[in-house]
């Protein structure tokens, strides 16, 4: 299936390709090879005329929660072949990194109250494990806890696993993942080969210390190689509107994960682009410029959640996590008009990944 794309060109040109814009041209909404300002005018005109282009169903309605239960609570989705019901918005451990223990406890309790039961953390997130462990302890039996290892060798992974269990004050992890695989040789083959980290992970699963096995990746080559080499339960991967419309970054990975029935955990749903200056507007925990304008954030998150994703993890900045948690229950399948608006927003963004 051809991917439609809007790419910024010299002199503010937007090159429009793919089935989507051909359909919109037939409807008279847009025309091919329009300039950015012309596309924006078309969007405004369509909105003024109340043109309905599709979408609009609450994304949580596909969950096992009844319609009345959706009010004020986070919808849940089944995490692929694990068959675990998890909140479609997660809590990332970076939120409590460098925070006072009392504040960490308050934010975790807030997340649980909102209906969030998926918690994600990793040893590389500063002191997040130390802060999350005590804060999560009162709720541990009711939540799904995911952790990771950045080690690629058996001994290193065993040491990291044991340390994480201790810091998080738990006897087991619901999901344990190879963290941030990027290179096929150095990450995938090293971790899955003889003496690799996977040997520790499989031993731990056999012992009941780990329930499910997954990986996180930031390159399609590494993600696809990992899926070919091992029957993983989940994949954690960037599913982001700008990455999609500018380079189709997630297309092959999601297609393969769906074919295998894997749980899909989305990263970077509220990312825009790499920071273009040293002014990070107070977002110390974001290495990228986030989408913090509420209406664009709603559209971006809605797009991500409509791609077959089971869980989305908002940025680690507390205000941005809270924004994602507030928007999750009201996200709707994006209309074609909103998709067009996201294409326009993406056209001026610098790539998050090479």
C-alpha cells in the first residue's frame, strides 16, 4: 500500500503523494502539489462548511470497558497475545525520576486513580526505579509492571535484572524487555546469541520471575531482525505522526508485529522534532521538542492510538504525562480532515530519527 506523504520543499512547496490525497483531490478538498498555505486554506474552508470527512468514534470503545465506565477512567486494551488488559495510556518511570519520594508517591497514586495500570521503567532512567518502587508498592498486585535491560550479555543482564527487582521492591516483572536495540549485530545478534542477555531472560521466565518478553527499538532494521530471530510477546517502538508522514518510520514494524499478534507499545506519540535550539522551555526530561499545544496533542495521540497500538507512553515530563492521561479517554479516531492537518504540521518538522 502506497504511503501518502507531505514533505516540505524549497520555497514552501509541499509535495503530496499517495492514495489519501488522490481521494481528497477527487472530493475537491485539496489539489496535488499545492503550497502549504493553500492546504491550510482548504482545511479552514472545509471546517467552515462543516465538511464531515470520517472518524469520530471514541478509541476506548473497542476495549472491554462498557460505555458508562469510560467516563473519568482510562480505557483498557488487550496487549496482543499476552491477553493482558492494560490501560491504553501508560505511566513512564521518568515522570518520577529526580523527584522527592513523597511527590513520586502522590503522582503514582494519581495515575492509579485515573485507571492507569501499565507502568514502565528502566535502569537507565536515573533514579526512577528507586522512586517508583516504594510509590508503586501499595498497588503492585493490581498493576502491570514492565522493566528493561540495556545489557547484551548474560552476566550483565542477570546483574541488571536482580538490581531492578530489588530497587522496585517486587518479586517479578510482568514484562521484561531488551532495551533500545538499534544495531542488528551489536544489539540483536549479541543479545540473542550464545552467552547473550536472552539466556538470562529465558532462565528468569522459567523461574517465574518474568511473565512476558519484549524489546524496545529505534530502528526498523533492528526491530524486524529481532522479530525474525525470536518469538517476542511485545514490541515498543516510536509511533509518531511526524515520523510517519515524513518517512513512514513505523510502517513495516507495525505490520510485522500485527502479523505476529504482538502487543504494541507506542513511544513518542507526543513528539514533534528534535530541539532546534538550546531553549527547552523547561522540559528537562525531553530530548525532543514535545507537542504541548492541547488540540494538536489530541490529534497526535488520537492518530497514534488508531494505528493498532495497545498502549501509548506519554513523555516523561510530568505536565506532558498528565496531558496524555487527560486526553486518552477522549481520543477519537481522527477524521480525514484532522489527518490532513497532521500532515501539514509534520511537513515542517525535522526528523527525530535518521
